[in-house]
C-alpha cells in the first residue's frame, strides 16, 4: 500500500505520457490527427473534416497488436482502432527493445564503438558499423586505404543482399506464402556463410572499424563470392515465379499502403519506401560515399508507392547489388586493409614481441583508446532500409561525448498510421512487412 | 439401400455395422495421423527441409508424440471465456468431421456393371458405413455444423483475435457453402440421385463426373472445398500472421488437439468426397489378383492425389484477403456454379425432349454471356460507387 506514492512519482517523472490508444472522446485533437495518419500540415477545413469522422465508440474496437505477435517483426506494438476489420486509427508504440545502446556508446571507446552499434540493426549490422566508422574517421580527419574502402563496399553490398533476402522471406511469410520464408532464409544463409568466412561471425560482425576493417579478406574469398553471385540470380527468378506473377500476391500488395512522395518527404522517410513513390533518392548515387561513384548501378524506383512497388524494388535491388559486387570483384585493389597510423591502428601481433613502442601503442589503444579531436560530425550511408546516419560529438577524449544513430527503421515507422488508414487488418500486416522495420534499430 | 438390410436386421447385421463403425473410426484416426505426417513431410520437401524424422521410422509416429504431448499439457481456460460453449466447440468441429466420412464408398467393384458391393462375413454389403437416402446432403449438412464449432470457439474465447477469426469463419464458410452446394447440385442432377453409392455407380467405366459435368463444377468444388476446410490460401480463419491463431488462439492442450484433428480429418474427408463425386470413387481397372483388392487401392491413390494437392496449395499460395475472398466467392464462384447448373439442366431436358443440341447450346451460351455481362456491369457499378464514398471518407 505504502509503495503506491513513490511509484506514481516515478511514473510521473519518467513517463512520456500515455502510450495506449484511448477512445476518441478522450483523445486530444492533435494526437487523434496523428493517429489518423495526418502527415502534412493540414488546412483548418481539412483538419475539421478529419476530426468529424467519428463513427462512435460503440461501433469500433481498439485492438492491441503486439509486442508479442507473429508479424510485428519483433516487438513492435500497434494499437489499432478497428471498425469491423477496417483500420481507422493506428498508434505504433515502441520501446520494448530499448537497450540504451546510444547511451552505452558514450562509455565505449571509438574502437569499441562498432561492437556496440552493430547490434542495432541486426539484419544489416555492417551498415551501422560503417556509419560509425565513417563518422569517426571524419572527426579524425583520416583517409582509409583504397583496399579498405573496396572491402567495405563489398561487405555493404553482401549485407544488403542478406538483408533484402530476409525481407523477401518475411514479406512472403506475412502474406501467408510460408515456403517463401524458407527460400529467403536459404539464400540469406548462403550470403551469411560468406560474411562468416570473412568476418568470423554470421551477425554482429564488428568487422568495419575506424581506420579500415578488422582483417584482410581470407584466401579463396573471390571464389566464394563468385559462387554466391552465380547462385542467387536463378533463385531470384524462382521468386518471380512464385510471387511476382502470382495473382493472389499481386492482389494482396498492389494498391495497398499507398504513400506519395510529398508525404514521404514530410515524414523523413527514406529508402525503398521513398523510392517506391518514384523519387530516386539513393545516397550511394546522390551523396556518394566510399567509392560508389566508381561503380555503375541503377537506382530502382517505383511508380505507385504501394506495397508491391516496395517488394519489387527490394527484389531488383538485390540484382543491382549483384551487379555492383561483380564490379567490386574486378576493381578490388591490393594494399593495406587498414590505415597505417600508429595512433589509430593497433600494431600487428608479431611486432609487439619485438618493439617496445608497438607494445605501448597496443596497450594504449586497447585500454584508453585513441583520442579524437573535438568536434561533431554526421555521416549517412544508404542502408537497406534507408538513410542510416551516425552523429558523433567528440569532446577530445577517447570516448564520444554523444553518439546518435539516425535509424531509418525508426523514421520509416512513422508512415504506418498514414498507410494503414482505411485498409483491412490483413493490409496492416502487409504494410508493416513492407516497411521492414528492425526493432533493434528503432529502439536502440 | 444397402443390401445388408434386405433380409431384415438380426444380431449378425448389427455386429457387422458395429464392425464397420469401428473400422471407419480407426481408419480415420490413422488417416489423420498419416495426413499430418504426410503434410509435414511433404511441405518440408517442398521447402528444402527434412521435416519430422525422430519419432518412429521416417518420423511416422510424430503425430502420436505430438498428440501425447498436447494431451498432457495444461488446459488453460481464459477468464473471459463462456466456459460451456468454450468446451463444447471443439466437439462441434470434430463430430461432423467424423460423420461425413460415413457416406464415402471406399471399396467395392464398380467397373463393368459391378454393383459395388463387398462380402463381409458372408453378407453382401456396401463398402461404406451408411448409404442414407439424403446421401451427399449429409456432407453439406455436416460442413454447416462444423461452422458452429469454429464460430462458437472464437466467440466464446472472450478475446478479440478469436472473435475476428470467428466472424471471418462464419462469413467465409457460409458463403463458400453456397458454391459448394451448387456444384454438388450439378452432380446430383447428372446422377439423378443423392445417394453417394448411386453417384459412384453412375460414373462406372470412366464416365467420371469430372468430364461428364464439364470440369467447371470440379474446379468450383475444389476451390470451395479448400475454403470450406480453411486451408491455405483460404486460411483466413486462422491466419497466423494476422490473427495469431484465429479462432483457436485461446485453446490449448487436448482441446486444441481436437481442432487440429478435426481440421486434418476434414481434409481427408473432403478429398474423399471429391473422389466420390468427380473421380468415380473406388472405380478402376482390376489388374491382377483378387477383385476386392483393387478398388480400395484406386480409392486411396485418388485420395492421395488430392491430399497432395491440398498440401501443395499450402506450400505455394499466399493468403487471400478477406474482401478478395468474399469477392471470389460471391462474384465468381456462385454465379458460375449457378450458370453451370442451369446449363447442365438445359442439356438434360434437351436430351430427354430430343431438342436440337446445337441450338440449345447456342441459346445457353448467349443467355449465360448476357447474364455474365450484366453481373459484371453490376459489380463495376457497385465498385465505382464504393470507391466514390471511400475517397470522400478517406481523402
């Protein structure tokens, strides 16, 4: 009994307001508009019209979907207001996977940073590592050797493959094509096998680090990658047979979850969702990083901004990635895989036995870490889900003062209320699937 | 009438009937066990997996193991549930699944004027549990009763996901029953009898209803049956990705197992009904050996083909959406079934009255085309109107 008072105080101090969706009558007008999916700034007339659509509470049912639900991709929780099976309002509730990784990043050195950020987007971990490393390098003002750059590109594209294949799997599964789930995973596994051979781990690689990559490519990597590149395209054609031309599949996806370019831009949405509206925005081409300006590839765009476009874009981005990887194989330079800067790169193991200086550097780098000049930097990369940015404020010590990741999943999640309005419950599942959120990245 | 009862009923006859009941029951239980294993194994093959392979040879006893596990699990009952109905519902699903199989002839020689009887302990009888005069209507009636099982299960769970599942179930099963019934009516028209035994014996010597009725009723029946069974791509009632488990979300332990049993039993039964109605039941050539041996072999071969088809559907097709399902049922299957029924009827009359068949065909096609275009027009108009209201509501 006596514990109620402190509990309430705790709630009042930490709560960011009610998370649950409540009846229309109790909802503030702004919140209701948000849940209705009002994306753009509305004129007063439009707002009034939106506000007037009140079917009455006795006709609607508020349903809780998640955090434990088979198709909310982890622990996303959605509160839906349903009229029959039609979705009227949606409220995504996040935070169930919050592990404080951004805050943890402030207690880890820059060298430890990738270990931390790689766990955010667990379907495409190398991109978080890449964004973090690029930002750190920008603060340090160093340039990594060409081979490191190309290895990073190779890894990014392989990872994009595995991530999009995972999307194929989950998208199929969410629409009831259960075999697709296994097929997608099967091909993803082949990709992960290569990633494992190169980095040592299937996920959470901690491979791309400030100053280069953790290790050079192993013997026989080229053959493995070539084998993968031969393997995947026929499988993609199988996907086409199984799903793309399938009438039920098209019926389920076409015209579902439509969003326009303006709405995407207003919400800050990037990646396949933005491209599905016909807006060709791809950081690899528009703000080239690494050596993407030296490879030839197409930015795949859609027309209608519906779920089918998003599916087709991802399918074709796999093909584009394969094209890029072929070029990377041709152009992969020789040389160092990490920068030869004693202050940033740990010395090779053999040198430690011979050189006192190397031992000191090794000790300093792994205990204290290297110091990064004061300043702040933001670098964004095109992750499979959209613009993945890393913002670091450095106070001149060996740990970031503040580290923030702009997770595309988090931003893209905002489109849900808008896209779901007026659809059926089954459409809601298709839409969540086509947004392809990774909750680790949403909650960070 | 079953010739078993021709000379009145004595103790031996009763015992034979009891024997047949036990045999049918045992067969169904084993069939379900096999079906679950078959489905899991086959779908594993289609998905590059191995599937059950631990319990028994090739994992054959996996179903038994699962059944025992489910039996000993905690039987949880939701607080909000209407307990009486909650407990009743699984049986409402299960019993019809059992009963339907009673009318399926599984053996007996129907070829070359064979009357489809077998000898059982010195008595001549049909190789089916019962041959009631209402015959195939029993199957339709039982599948209607099975709707109650699903509907009440969802409703009584006192939870929102099952409720949605049961709403879907009642709407889906009721509307597909219409298409199912209409395509059955075509067959009844051809056979001139409701009795399944007569329907099978009318198809003797490869006069299968599959071609006798002109394929369309078969296709309609197959689609409607899939929907009636709640199997993919029509498994909206369960729709794991949308409704978690649909109507059986709140069920656990043996009650869940009963639903599971009923579902797979329905699959077996419905395949058997398809074989009976369209593929001449147990009819097939007697190759070598005794005469009584081959009909069951043919029957189970044909049955196996449809079980395979149902698993194949599940492995390849994405799920329909609720409104698309309704559209398919009401706007395509039912009008088509109705039109085909009229067409078959017209042909029967034309044959009986010696009318000019070509003329009848021409008139029928014209009438059906006009009807189809009228229907299309109506559907298009309705859609336009709906889209207008929707744009108003959601702009």
